[in-house]
C-alpha cells in the first residue's frame, strides 16, 4: 500500500507496508505529524467465541490512532475504525475485526514496536522513551508483548554446547544467579535461562525443560568447579538414556585457580623482601613487577624479562612457582589427546609435589578431585569462554540500566541485546 502524493515535483510516495487496508486520506497536524486514515479491506472477522470466520458486517468501533514508523523524521499515526461482525453460529454475538499489523490495546503498530525494540538494543528504556517521545510504560509494553520471559525452544534446532556460570545480581551481597547459554554451530551465543540461584535442584529443573527432540543434540556442558552444576547435569543424563553429555571443567577457571596460587607466592615473597631489602633496593627490584609476574612469559618485552630475572634472583621460590605455571599453561596450549593430557598433568603434579614449594597445595587437591572433567577439555577443546563474554555483557547491562533486580527483566534484556538485530531489525 502506498501513501500517494500529489503529482508535484516536491512530493514523493512511500510504501506504508500495512496489509489489508486502503488509504482514505493523509494530512499533517500542527506538530508536523502525518495522520493517515485507513480502512480495512478484509471482509471478515474471526469469532472470539467459536473461532469461525464470519462475514456478516455489523458496524464500526470507535476510532483508533496508532503510532507507526517515522517518515523523514516526522512521526506517523494510522487512524482507523475497526469493523464489527455478527457470528451466525453464536446467537448473534458480535466480534471486532483484528488485523494482523497491530495488537489489541497496543498504542502502536507491530512495525513501530519492532522499531522501538531495535532502538532499545544496547540502550535504556528511558533513553528510547525520550528519543522517540513515547511513554516509558509504552516502551516497556513493547518489550513485554514481543519478548518472552523464558526461552522459546522453537527457535533452536540443536544445542550442542551449553555453558553454565554465575554472577551476583547485586554486587557484594553474594546473591548469585546462574546464567545458562549455548553456543551455536555458527558461533552465535544465545541465552537459555537466567536462574534465581545456583542450587542443584534449580539447575536440574531447567535441564528437564529441554524438549525431547533437542536432548540428543546436547553433547557438552562447560562449567566451573561447582558441585551443584556438575551433579545436576550428571543426574539429568543418568535419567535419560537418549542423553550423552560430556562435562568439561572450563580451562579458564582452572587457570584462574593455579594463577591465584602463584599470586599468593608473589605476595609472600614481596612481604619478605620488604623486610630484608633497603627501601631503595625494594623499590628498584620489587615495585612494578606484579603485572610482569601475572603476564605470560611470551607476552613480555626484553626489558620486562630482564626485570623479572632480577626479581627471581631474590625470590627463587617465586621463580619456581612462575616456571610451574608456565609449564602447566603450555600443556593446555599443546594439541594433546585426552590420554596424553592426563599423563602430562599427572607428571606435572608429581613434579610440583617433589619440589619444596607448597604454594600449589590447594590447586593439587583441585586437580586430583576434578581431573577427569578437566581432561575432557582436550577432547574437543570446548570452554565456557563464551559464557564469560556474556557475563561482561550482563555487567554492562546492569550499569547501563542502573541495576536490574528481576531475573525476568534480565533475561529479556539479554535476549534483546543478543538477538535483537536478528529478530527485529
């Protein structure tokens, strides 16, 4: 359907892109808004009582005025009087005709609601409300009508890899929520659920909601070393013969553990050297080395490596811890099979035990307890790095929106930021 202009050099026509209507008039009001009056060309309604079509025209409802997509910076409104029809099968009950391009009780056309959602991607409701000159609740209403509050499984053909991680909904209060995501074959990351806690029962209940058709497509679950996650996945797999899941302890969570142990050794060495060295020597040898120790050796410049060697002359225990860390990181970088990786990890652990260094004691216990699932990383080299990236997005959303306290709202905003351009643009 076109908005027809007069045949004049300064007039153009634009597609209205609204089906089943004809344009009766177009005018501009004092604010420069375009008011387009249309009439339905659809000659029937669907009875709200029996669901059958009825073609017996009865009359009109009152006028509706719906916000539509802007034209050249001008607001556009669609005016129409919905038709009413009588159903011969329901004792003369009348039904208002519902056209496909708007939703009853919405102040906007569906096209404009999608426009609002695109504007809302990586933005806030308040900002969109101001830019579009629509009410705050109207923007929220578009979200509520268009975005599910939980996963729509119809959007998925396969799951393959699922990642589970947690984040504190409110900083400092340890009110952890679990974020469950999947990485598709094309690399696209999709949010599956925002759970109110990270308890085993809650996580298990989520996995039970996975439709039977998708369960055989789930091959890997990447997680950190939280018993609740791992036990929930294992119990789910044990109860469903058609499910075969490999649990992978994320290598970056493993690295965080052993790197923190090296950092503890560095702090101990720094405190010792502060007592033993003069202030001048301490400043020259120790200060400014924290980030040098934390970086991988291959990423250091020649000057940085020289400064690190000087520090190691005074802190041999730190040199040993640093060397063990680099050796362990190298194991994860080498293309090993799971069997080869297990052998190398056990040899590394035995080497650390034979040394006089005690800084890795906590990690050695962790490695012993979780070895099988850590080694699973080497099968297909899956990790939950995509979940960590999503956690950063969540933090950004929370800062941008000045905190989100409802998990339903967080799910909707995550869905919009991740899927908005694909679904609504």
